[in-house]
C-alpha cells in the first residue's frame, strides 16, 4: 500500500470523534448553551444597570432620610433641654408677682417693717437672678410700642401727648424662656385721638 492509501485507510479505520463523556463530578460542556447564556446576559445588562441605578437612588434617599431624622431628633432634644423648664417657670411667675406686690405694699417709713422689706427685696432679687441664669427674661414694656406677640392689651386710654399704641401702664409683667413666650405682659395702651 502506498503511503497515500495507508493514510486514507487510517482515516477510515478511525472512529468518528464522539463528544467526550463528562468526567465524574463535571457536567458535559454544551457550547450552544454557553453561547445562549452569553446572549441572555448581554440582553439583560441594560435592565441590570437600571436596577443598579434604582438601588443607588434608593440608597441615597435612605441616607438623606437618616440625616433628616438625625437633625430632627437633635433639634427635638435641644428643644426639650431648652424648654423643659417652661411649665415650671409658668408656675413660678405668680410667686414673683406676689413678691413684687409685697415689696410695693410695705410701708418703708415705718422702721418696724425695715427688716421685713429688706428680706422680701433680697428674696425677690435672688429669685429674679435665678430666673435670669436659666434664660428667663422679664417683659416690662412701659413707654414702648405695643407688640401683640409679647403684650396683652387689657384696656386703652386716651392720653394727651402720648403716641397711639404706646404702653402707658404695665399691670402684670410678661416672661420669656429662651425667647419663647411663657406669659404675655398685661398692659394698658394709649388710644389715638
């Protein structure tokens, strides 16, 4: 046999190439399935990117909401500290009023009341100092323009030579705690002519 015939014979005698069986624990390789999977992955890439973008946006929104919640909580805690004394100051203000009335009622010309007058004056001064330390401010608007946010007009009176809406008498002083009104000042206001 010639070499050429022998090669031809060898080809014929060789069995047709069969797909190799999978070795133990390994799945057979299906190139068509792999190609189909790659096509599906390429087709789903835009939808996956849209999902990623949506998740990023949701994450940013959640982060912003957490920051807003933290700020709101900090503000609420600050206000709780700032205005915790609100009710207490409201209950203490009538005590100041009574001490002021006592100071005004004491006859200072009578020597028997001198010691009592000094004691009441000192008590009133100490109480007002304590209130100031806790950011309680008195509202005493005599001869100032009427402010409806801080004053409560209980009467008006025509007073010659005094501009309209000027406080001419303070019947009861007002108080603020850290800028928040605890009690408005009760006043008499000049009426325009």
